[in-house]
């Protein structure tokens, strides 16, 4: 079971059913303001934050009739998964989806049916539980020819490993494992876990700040460690050192590149008050600093000076009202089933099950809308080769399609 710790780490963030009225909103978008360190937002009091939340709710309800007509819907694809955490499509396989299970297995869904057996089984290398286990999967852009895939998991000592496997098209071959990255984890939580190929052909690995609460050793702003960073790996040169392309992350839980623009969206789990989505355009000139642990979202968390890079603030954030607790980053919709929704970014929350969508225009979130459905125990979104969107629930082990 996936558990993300709260402010003082005495209990899980991923708990407690939501009791808020279904029409309530807890989200708002932020305008980034240029400053000497890149971008800056003023620190806000709790009452000011609440006012912004309510204002955003009213804005998002404007034109609600037309919004309801065009909103996404939820449909069941397959059931029976054990702690599903990710959904991935493989190049050259338009009729298959791969579902990652936290305990260390990957299942294949083909034409809506779950294929018997496991496509990948590394249960002898990892142990699922808390925020550990098999956490991410990516297929090589050249998978149709080279049959390479990459996984991110915590080993039995709790440390992060990124490993490449080759498959025979039916299942991964255990003897082909080759380690590309190993990172010591000082605590059991905040492991990140995603692996995603960018439009540049590099593999992106997002790591959390190492765990505990409040980044006690200040790793996220420290460039001498890979923790709290977005890394870029050249998989064509195994053994080459990762490049740090982003810092100031607390626990990036799912990130994606817009397949049309190459822009990067990161869902970064908050400490105790704010959940955030960070946005980096493909045209970004260099190193991005996402602010943690000086900032939680756009709110000041600790005093001090930021590390290197351009300090940026979330394009979208929301509070813990209504039972929300952990952001689950999603995708920009580029499918054909709902043409009016193309260009909208989908994001959700594990605890409340709320799902929002919005567009980014001139670096700002616009048209924020809470979708008409909820997904209890939401752990991940995914997209197929056609750009259609999916989601998985840990609560009921179900793979859904957003239609």
C-alpha cells in the first residue's frame, strides 16, 4: 500500500475519506512574478489562501453547463490488480497497456483483458509497502527494435535503483538486468519513483528529498546529492553520470511531458498544507529550482536562501481541505475521443479522489475545472499511444479510462 507521510510523520497523508460537498473547490492557480532570483510570490496567510481558494472555485464554476457537457467521464477497463501504481504503453504496441504493481510485478492488459502471468517479476529484489517497492516503468523510445525497458524500484535495503531489462516481446528477461543508477535513501519515504523519457531522448528520474519530515538535512537545495532532484540519464551511455536538471523537489509523484509541446508537468507532494503542480516549458533556458524546502507551494516554509537555478512557483496548487492529501501528477490530453478537451492537463489527489483539469496559457493555469467524477485511492494516470488517458486506483485495483 502506498503511504506518503504528513508534516510530522506521525501518520499517513493518504488516509481519511473526503466529506466535502461535491461542488466544493480547493484549487487555485498562481501567476509567477519575475524577481531577482527568477520568480517570486508573496507569502500568504491562511485566511488569504482560503480566500484565493474560494475565488478560484467561483471562477471554475463559470460556464458550468458547457463545462459539464465537455467534461471527461470515467469507464472501467479491467479489474483485479494488486496495489497498481502506474500505467504505461510500449512503442509499437497500440493495443496493450502495462500496469505496474507495487509488490514488484507488471501485468499486461490487451484489448481490455488482463493477460495471465507477469510481464515482469522482481519480487525477489524489492518489497512493496509504504512508499517502497516497484514504483515506475518506462519503455525505450526504440523498444519495437531494441526491446529495452527501465524500472525504478527500492531494493530490499530501501535504496533506489534504476535498472534496464530486455524483453522477448512477451516478458522481461531476468538475466538481462543492467543497473544504471543507485541512490542511497536515508529514510523509507519520499522516494519519488517515476521514470519517463523526454522529447530529447533522455530518461528523466525524479527523486524525493530523502524522507522524514521537513527535509531535515536540507538535501533538496543541496547540489551535492541527487535527492530532491530531477535527473536526466543518457541511456545510450550506460555508466555515465546523471545530470541534475531540476532541484527543490519534495516528492515528485508522477510527471510527464506534453507529447505535443515537450513541456514538463510535475506533481510534487506537499508537506502538510499545499499540493502543487510544477510546470517547465520546453524552452526553459536551464536549471529549474522548484523551491522546496524554502517554499511549500507558493507559501514560505523555511527561512534561507535558495540554491542555484531559476526559482519557480507552481502553476497550480491546492490545500488540504476536503480530505485532499497527496497530488498525483497526470498528462496533457492529446487524444481524439474528446477533441474539445485537447490541451487540458489532468491531475488528481489520492485521498479525496478529486480530479481537476486546466490549460496552461502564457505560463499560467486557466480554465481550472474539477471533473464530475472521483477516483478513490488514485495512484497514477497514464496515456496510450493514441493519447487517450487512463487511471488506476489502489483502493479497488481497477484500471479506468477517461473518456
